[in-house]
């Protein structure tokens, strides 16, 4: 049953050359009138425009999220660099302490050996001096050797 439409709903349309034939051919192919084909195309165009606007808004959100993520990655790289520096500083401090310990051990052992050369020392001092000469000196790590890099630092 046909709808009753007022004249204000009607619209006179002029087609550029060839467009009317293409619209007519498409309408026939879809089993519609030319009017239904034109209305369908306008509705689809409006849907596409809305989708484009929504897509554009979503793309803007994604771009902001990517920007935020990049900033967070950069912050984490800086934090990691700071942690690497702190670990390397700790390792250098530890190496310095090892060297100080080694120097102290050498000094104490030398003192024990020097005391033992004195024949005038008491038995108590002699026992202490013998104990000092038994101190082992750790030569396994040189304080000047570089801090090895971890796999993730290479």
C-alpha cells in the first residue's frame, strides 16, 4: 500500500550525464525503484559519515593512548637506566671495599710477621702475631676490573 506523502516531501533532482543510467541499473539490479535506490544511498552515506566521525574519535583516543604509552615507556627506560647506574655504583663501592679489605689484610699479616721477628715479645703477643700471619688474602677480584654488563645492558 502506498504512503500518502505531501508535496513538501518531494524533491526534483537533476542528474549529471550518465548518473541516472547507473542509478537505474543499480536499482533494477537490487529490485528497487530509482527513488528507493536514491533514498537507500543517502541513508548509507549518512551511516558512513557517522561511522567516520566515530572512527575519527576512536582514532584520536588511540593516538592519545599511544602517546601516553610512549611516555610511560620512556619513563621506564629512564628509571631502568637509573637502576643500572645505582647497581654499578654499588658494585664499584663493593670493589672498593674489597680492595680496602685486601689492603688491611696485607697490612695485618705484615704486622704479624714483623712482630714474630722480635725475640723480646711475650707469649701472648707471639700467639696473636702467629694468628695474624695466618690471615688469608683474597686475590680473586681486582678492584680495577670493570663491572660486567648484564645481558639486557648489551
